[in-house]
C-alpha cells in the first residue's frame, strides 16, 4: 500500500463527517461566504469584484460537491430514512 493509499484511508472518515456537516449547515456556510465576499469587496472598493464573485462561486460549488448536492439528489442523506414509493 502506497503513501497516497494510506492517506486516503485515514482521511475517509473525515470526508464523511465534512460531507455531513456541509449538508447540515449548507445555508449558513453560503451565507458566511456571501458576507465575507461583501466585506472584501467593500474594503477593495469594488476593484476586484469579478474575482471575488468568481472565487465565491467556486467555494460554493466545492461546498455543494462536498454535500453531494450536485448529483441531483440521487444520494439520500444518511440520517433521513427513504420515503415509501408512491402508489
């Protein structure tokens, strides 16, 4: 087993926990990103607005990937039981 394999094996539980936290607190995280972007944009007097928006968008996209939102909801959250099929 190589170094990378060992690292992946040790980080797997952390990735699951981070994913769960991203699902649970996604709205708060996005709000914080927006708030931080606004403050930075004000401090730089709008000089880097496009770069700030790009960075904020990338951060939100990464957070969505962590929360597994990107796959269209096909992966149910682990703490919610699946709903019964509609008849």
